[in-house]
C-alpha cells in the first residue's frame, strides 16, 4: 500500500507542471544514446506520447550523426569535421539525407504512431518550410545557416494534432539544389524561436553543463555562460549546444534545457519534477 501511495504522490507532483504546460509547444532535440539504445528509445517514445495525451504540443528535431558516419565509412566516402561540423559535399549530402529523412525520421514517426500519437515526419524541403544559405560562405560545403522558417507550416500540423518529427535538412535556392545539412541543435533552437515555444530541450550524453570538477550546473544565465566560455569550462561539443540554448532564450523561448538522454524518462523528470535533472538556461 505504501508503494501505491508513493506512486500517487509522484503523479500529484506532476500535476501543476502538466497544468502549466498544457497547450504549450515544447521543442525537443533528440539525439545521442537515447536515439540508439533500444530501451532508451522506447522510454523516449513513451514520454512523448504522455506529453501528447495530456495536451502538451511536442515538436521533435532529431540528429543522426553516428549513423551517418557509419554509412559513410561503409561507402568508403570518409568524413571530415571542422569546428565540430561535418564538411558536406554533394556525395555526403546524399548520405545525410538518406539517413536522416529516410531511416531515422521514419523510425521515430512509426514508433510514435504505434504507441498512440499522431506523428508526421518532414524535412525542411517539405512545403519549403525551412530554407538556408551556406554557413560561413561555404567553408563547410553544404552545411547551412537557416535563413527562413515558415512557422505556419508547422503550426498547421500542430493544430491538426500532429507531432512534427523534423529531419534537419533545409531547402536551397533552386529546385535542383541538393539541400543543406543543418546542425540539429541550431535547427531546434531556430524552430523553437519561430514557434514561440515555451521550452526547448536538448537530449545529450552528459548530465548537462558541468563545472571544472565535473559537477552539474543546474542553472545558467547569459553572464555566467560568458565567464565559463572564457575560462574553458564550456568547450568542444558542448559549445554548439550552449550557443543553441542562448539563441533560444534570447529569441523569446522561455527556457532552454540540456538534459541527460541516457537517463530513462529524462524528459518527464525534467519537466514534471521540482528538481529536474539537467541544466536550465534563463535570460
């Protein structure tokens, strides 16, 4: 009986958060171990379906870097990273699109539909809703910098009770353009801003942003981030995630979160508990 009472208390703890976020848009960047480990994948889908069923409006933006690298290796095309970004020529772009929009996107969409949600998989080429130009004047090849998002396309899907599952590929400036490979973190940030989302969550393979002693920093502000970048605490692969969070909160998103996707039900723990589990970014 005591265990049942504890379960009831846990549900009641979530109630005020459910009330607060009902009918709000929450953008979730899905990647890392949560996208590969079968158990974590299943828990992620369960979390999303629960959000959907209680009236929250999730939007998923997914990556797929590991699978892209694996296929490039099999095809003997190789892969080259500069400044943490995959240099993308036309052959690499074909593989990127094949993996992101053909493999990963449809798998996520199918899982959500199977578990009771209504999901639809899209890329920025669909309805031309996300357009880009070459990042850094083409330094990284077909890696793009988003220049336009037609939020009306996504809002129409959301209003029709769909969960948009977005592969971060943007359209170019012509019908024959191969498209642009977009960093999924930055795509999630831009999409969250365009939708005036309540929150954007980034699932990673770390606890969140860590200090020099590897302890979790639970809350960060703009000024603190500048300090941690300057002293090298925030570096490497965490930089684009932190920059995406900063861009989101500066662009009007209420809060941005970096959470550990290796923890089962990490999304629910971050959204519906008093303590949360990751790093939250505020203005």
